[in-house]
C-alpha cells in the first residue's frame, strides 16, 4: 500500500474543543480525501486545483459552514491549500479545497496539518498527505 494512502487512512482528526466542552477525537476512517478518484484518492495532489476532503459534520460543532476558514502547516513555501467552499451532505461535511503551487520547486511528499477555524478559534485539526503526482493522472 502507498505510504501516503496509508497516512491518509491513519490520519487523526482532533477537535480542539474551543466551542465544545470536551476535546473531540474522531477515528482514522473519518477523513476521506478525493473519494471516488481512483489513483488520485487518499491524498491531495499538487497538480489538481479543485479537490475534496470529507469529514463528519460533527467536526465543526454546529458552526455555520459559511464561517469556516482553513489553515495549513507543514507545506513548503509556494504551496498552499485553501477552502473554496464547505457544504453539508447528510451528516457529512464536504470541503472543496484548492491546492496551488506557485513555486515549481515546492514538491512535497508528506503530511500537511489542516486546521478548520471559525472566528479565529480552531475547531478541528487533521493531517492529509500531499503529493506531486501528475504522472498518475496520465
């Protein structure tokens, strides 16, 4: 199994408890990255701008989705992940994210730490693998 797919499957999703009275920890199966994308599922690809991360809706503790912001750490300079929109489908939070690479030398092969924020307060933090894999889509 690809080490980055393995990392995606074992990513820990930890709520900071800023809006809830207790810290929330979700199982590793609660983070889904680019589901149904064949070879490109399980990680964020630096060569695809519009991608999907799915989490349980409970990860945002009832915060209105239009208040969500996204912050990342662990990425090389010139690589960014931004939140395009957040929608609810049943009990699932669907985050449409843009991955942009403004520096051709910013080629990661590792984990980014993603934090969902609302009003400056951290709601949920989780890790996602980020890969440069344009050759897989050919």
